[in-house]
């Protein structure tokens, strides 16, 4: 094998190192600050730090941080991950995966000259017989049956190799399908019914998921896109090629560089990064058909799509909630309405779709509105506020929502419902061109029979009264063990957590990042995700811990919680915070958290008498906080790791005071469980009373 060139193989960024180790870039930054022997960055002309590949690999192997190669490949996904990992000595992970997938594609149809030519254009060179190809086929036992199988396996590998890549570049299939459905040909629109070879454009293509979803509506679609990251652009092209298309995905920042000047598309779609700010001096770009974006990235993405649409074209994109009302976007919103381009604004709460971690809006623009024989009246816009929260989010709900939009769009229905409304120009103008759906959708509560509502309230009250009785009993047990003399220990003994780990009496499990799915209360095949919010609110906050799940088969070898685990926050606002697992057994452990499992003996006695409830208490003490501060005395606290946790020394009271403390903690733990149900009931009572009032008013009107 020829010696690798420095520019290609020897220089690694922090993100490249993170991919090698299977961690986040922030972890790499922490290693550089905490370990004196971490490789020093090399001198180069770029803005970001770069490191020598050989020095980094040596350090990772010495410290046991290098990602291990999968040894038991049971599927094509395992085989691709093994091959890509083996190539990481020479290539960044994304390019290594590109090479591995390209090589495997040559095994499906060895005589497919057109595909081989397309693969060579993706920056991986001539794969046939190359040294890199030989590394891919070492121990090769699995061959894909189709190109599409390879494409699906590539996405699965990306989903399992770090949340950063997934969050930035992969739009969930469910969200892709929803955006595509909003652009599906509408039966009464001549321009879309007879279109052939439609051009689909995405200015922030990521890994091509949105292009593929829209293209799937048309067998002859021409898919064109642009992506900031060159490796992602190449991966997107490969995935689209493997799905049977001849795409054109260029590398470059669409906000500053138009890779497709003069392009006019039938359909536009975009899921851009939210909250992007434009650099100063960009106000004279000829693509700004509606006006100066004034540094607002959402204003830029909207105008890029409009500029690249035909006069009969339409587009959907996602923007942050704040775009609909912030002053810097008012002029663009007003122009969007006045030029009759705006067709719909749909509110999408976070967690509605997997990977959607912020409340967002789907904006639908349609240039054909002003050019049809019967144009849509100026200012007539369809607004939808939120998805129904009492139904399982799935194809049926999405179909119903799309039907409401299409009934208005195609059949001239009113579009009015408990979740949607259709406005006039005057109504939007009176709101100062605020496009927040909640400003335009009237909120109606379905009025039920008053007797039914009262009966339901009384039933909930009876259950809560029982919870209250149990809460009082728990407080009484706490009070029985709260005699002043019981609080004073005869002394303290200490135990180092690392010593318990060495004696196999304590297991520390660190959470990992994953791509999550929306919570479905009726699907028992999913594993709920325990997130940082749970440390702050626990069982009192239903929404914050239920909106993400993982498929069960994805969590068999991944970190999950056990009963009486003590979950610790490793970063951010919850650093050092702890909470005892009650009923959240077998939940997936998200990154930024670690679970401490004390191993009892056959008689259920814990090591060193260290009960889980006491360990939770100690982690929330000043003694623990002081030790963490000392660990980070050389700089600000940012993140704990397993090594740092093992250095913590727990102080345990000696004598009878510890036994009474254990009983107090047990009683307190039970009280905390019961009070959670009481609090939820009290929080919901005003809503129930308002529902009763509505029922009474309806009865006497």
C-alpha cells in the first residue's frame, strides 16, 4: 500500500477522532484538557485544530478508547460497520463507510458498468483491486442481494455510530414521508397531474432522505441537491444511486454558494439546520426575491427554494417556531403573503417525528397560486395548530391531517376544524403578519355530557385520595425515624467507588446516543428512553421522559436501567445530580447519563452496607459536589466520565444512625412516588373544572 499523504490520511479533526472512538466531539475536547499525554495539535493554516493520525490512534489504543471491530457479523449492517471501522486507520469514518458500501455494491452486479462509473465519481477512486477494497473483503461472508439492501444498511450503520451525525444529517423516514406527502400531486391540479420527469430540489440534502421520499412519488424524478459536508454529499449520491436514481448532489453551502444556478424545479423540499444566522453583507444576493433576509437563516432557505421553483412549483420546508413572529422576519413574511406564495403553515411539536427535538413549523409555498386560471385568493392560508395528542401518531393521523389540507386545497372545503383554520389577508395583516398557527386556529374543546365528566372527576379524586392516604402513612414512618438523636452518627467510614468496581460489587454503565422514535403508548415493542429531564423531574414530568423510544431489538446490547440503579448526570445542568430508578426498569440510557448498579449478595445485603437510596442521597450532597469541583480544579466543570466517577469517595455514617437513615430514605422514597400521582391530579383539576363549565353552558344554551 502506498504511503498515505498527509492531507488525506494523517490529519484528523476533533470530529474525526470522535468517530474513531465512538464518542461526541465534546468528549475529545475534554480528553485534550484532562490528559497531559493527549497528542498536541499540528500547525496548519486552517481555523480548526488538526492532529496526527498515528499519534491519535496510539493514544486511543493506549487508553482503551478505540472503537472495537465487530467480530460476529450477523447481517450486512454488521459487515459494513466492520469494514468501515477497519478502514478508519486511513479514512474518516464517513468516507470509510462510503468506500465499504461502494465495494459491496460491486458485488451485487459486477458487470454494472454504469453503477461502477457513478461510484468512481464519488471520490473513492477505482475500487476494483485496490488496497482499500481488499481490506473491505477480508473475512467477507455476507453479500447484499440488492442495491437497496446496501442503502438501508448504510443508514442503519449511521444510526448506530453517534448522535451527532444522525442529528445533523439524517431526517427520519416518517418526517421525510410527511414532507413528501404535502408535495404529492393533488388530483385537481393540472400542472402536477401531467408532470413528467419532475425535478426535485433540496438545498440542504443531508444524506438524501427527503429527496428519496419525494422522488419515490415519481418513478422518473430527477433529484438535485446541495450539501455543506462533502462526505455527506457523496454518501447521499451513493444512497440515491443505489435506490435507482441518477442524482446530482453537489458539495457546498447553499446560503453562500448557489451550486445550481438557473435551476427551476417542480418540487422543493428542505429540512435545514434551525437557528442559522447569515453573515453580514449578504443582502444583495439575486436569489432574495422577497427582500433582504437580515441575517435570518430561515428567510434565506425560504427564498432559495422559491428562486429555484418553476412558476408552477411548490415546496415544503421546516423552520423554527420563532420565525413566525420575530421582528427580523416580518418583511419576508409579509412579502410571502402579498405575493401569494404562502399556502400553509403547520405547527409540529418536538417529538412528533423521530429526531425532531425542537418545536417547529412546516411551511408550504406554492408559486402556482398566483398563476392558475382560478388563483387562490390573496391571504387565504391554511393553518394547522399541533397534532392530536390523544391519538397514536401514525399513518392514520398523518393521513387525516393531509386530508384536511387537501380538502381545502383541492375541493374548496372550509378547512375549519378544532385543529385547523383558513385565514383571509385582512386577518393576517391585523396580526402584523404573525404566522404562528395558534394566532389563527380557534381552540375548541369537545363538549361531553356533564354527568360523564363529573363521574370521571370523582373517580380520579377517589384514586388520588387513596394515594394521599399512602402518602400520609409514608410520612408517618419517616417521622417515626426522625428523632433528633437518630440524626447524629458515631462517625463516618469511607469507600471509593473504584474499589467497589474492582471487586465487582459495583457496575457503572454509561449511556450512549441513538436516533429515537416518537413515543407510541400503544406499542409495547418499544423501549422508553431515560433522558436528562428525568433527573430534574422524575415521575412528575410525563412528557419529558416519554416522547422518545427505541425498538427493542436495538437495545439488547445497549445500556438499559435496572431496578434500584442510581442514575447520574455527567454533563450540563444535571452534572452530578442523581435519582433512583423506581419503575423505569429496562429503559434505554441516553448519553450524558450513567447508571450505578450495586451488586447485593445472596441475602440481599449491599456491599459495605451502601444502599442505593443512600448513594442517591450522597450524590446530591455538598460532599459529592466538592469532590467533583476538585476533580476539575484546572478548569470549568463540563463532563464527568467513568474514570472520574471511580475516583469519588463516599462517606457512610457509622452506628445505629445509618439504620434509621435507611428507614427514613425508604419512607421518603415511597412518599415521593405517591406525591407524584397527587401532583398530576391537582395540576389537571382546573382543566376538568373548565370542561364541566363548558358542559353546563352547552346544556343551558
